[in-house]
């Protein structure tokens, strides 16, 4: 999607880190930045999921637009 | 030995056959079992039998930046132990998979560890001596054993789908070694599966699914067709299967079950409709089992989740040996099961 000009913020959970590294190498972008969240996600409650998303948001914003929510606080 | 364009590809000189097999291990080209060294003349033989040059693109996976040419597929086919006559089955299967790209990735990567199911119908079954009788889901037949193996080797060597890195199957799945068999059309009380799916009886077809391991239903003591179907439906209702609702299913009905069903007048359509009606559970139960997302709400006990969206999503075929009263359920993913004419 980045190659199509669409800014993206990719999120993985930490147990998939080696897979993500292998993917970026295969795609020819070994330095591609992605966000690493704590595993697991699927067994979280809705509230826990919301908390996790809020915690990740500044990183998502930084990668997408180059600034951070923390900065504007 | 040569394989073109694939990572880990290399031309290797080996002094003898045993050493060549060991070299294949060292190159990481194996699924764990010994492979046939993909010597150039065997790869050419495979390609020439299908009138291919080696350059044709058979399947690609953009998110891994990989394209498998006919030469790549042929090299893996040789390694798996395929004969040239098998090659069109492989290329047809890979092209059928590529029709739904996301599942090429899913089938090579998912934590749920799916395999590729191939069911053969029509003249190809006997042309390559595929097994549709005793032990059709198990070892002992070259075509059944090596066709599925060749597909997996294409995934492992072509897409780097190796356990723990790009294949993230949590537990793996023995069906990943191979899951290929044929239908016993001659002894089936029903029309061949490919005919039911719109093909001519003399068409050779492969039905392709992204699927899991077969689950045996040993309903030995029921004397009626309905008792056989009750046992199959009860298995389909288990938590390990109901979490996929609605899905697509392949029911391999063993010969003795087929005889009982036929004697009681059960058609293929009847069987499909029975499963739709009886392999179903309330949403509330699925939530309590943790296989559907909660929280449970009022009225969830009235919402009935069925095993499939459409009766045609339940494929029914006959195969196996006599002497036991067994059938099998093969659960599949959301990849739309496809039947394709071989070699087209």
C-alpha cells in the first residue's frame, strides 16, 4: 500500500516479530517500520482492546503523519 | 540439480544419489522426508510432458515478492516424487488457488495450520492410479502421497513457508504433508462429485480446498442412514468445527455408510439438507464455548448458527474400503472450494 502511495502503519504482535522481519526482507524493504504490540490480542475484552489501541495510537500517528499525539498534549 | 529463480536455488554437483539427497537436506529443500534430487533431465521431462518451457508463471504471491514458474513447480514435483503425468494436476491446483490470492498466503502462513485438499474425479484417477479405496486418506499410494507433497514443497521452497518464520502454524497439521485422494465413482450410489458440480463424467477434475485434517466418524453400530448422518452432524457440531460456522465441508462417506444411506433412500441433496438442519447450534452456546465473540445478549439462544450458508457448501463424495463403517469430515477455510478441469 505504501508503494501505491497510501501511508500505512502496520501493527503486529511481538510473537510475530521474526515473521515480520522475514516479510520485510522478502519485500526488499528491510528497514520498513512497523509497530509491535504485546501479544495476545484475540482474547482481550473490548475494554482491554480499547486500552491497547489508545496506547498504540501515538506510534500509529507518528508513522502516518510524522508527529505524535503526545506532542500536542 | 537445478531450480531457477528460487531463493536457496543453486546448481549442485553431487557424486552420487545418496549424497545428492543429503545435499537437498542441506539446501533446506525438504519437508523432512528425503526428496528426489531435482536433476535437470527429470525437471525437463516433467515440463515437456505438459508442453511447457519452464518460463510460464503458474502462481505468485505478491506479499512475498515471489513468482513460481513452471520450472519451479516442476523441480518441486520431481523432489516430491511426481511422475510427469501428475504435472497437470499440480498446475491446475496452483492456478485454482491463485484465483483467491489471500488464501495462498493464508494456506502457507496461518496459525490454524491449513493444508491444501485435492480431490480427483474422472479418468485422471486411473490414469495416475490414484487411490479411492482402502486407506485413501493415508499412506501407500504414490499419486495421493506425492501430489499433496509437491504442493507443500512449492509453498515451502517457493514462498519460504517454513515453520516458525513465514509458516506460523501453531501446531502444524499432518495433512500438510499431503491431502490428496480420488472419489470412488464406480461404487458410489450418487453421481460423481464433479458431475454434481457441473462437469461431464469424462472430464478429469481436481477439487481444491484450503482445508484441515480429516476427522474420522466411526459410526459402527447404527443400522439406519439417519443414524450415520446423526453421528456426522454431531461431530460437525463440536466446538472444534462449530467455530467455523458457516463454512464449507467435505464429507467423505465410506462405502458401508454409503450402502446404508442408499438403502434408506438418502440422496446427496438429502444429506446436504440434513446437515444444514442438524449441524447447527445457538449463538449463545458458541459464545459460552468461547468460539464466538461475546458478550452474550438476550435472544442469542434463538439465533441458530448453521454449519454452512448453502447446502452446496457441503460436498459429499464416496471413498474408502470395506470392512469398517467409517466416514470422514474435512473442514475447510473460507476459500471457496473450486472444481477445475485438469490441464485447462
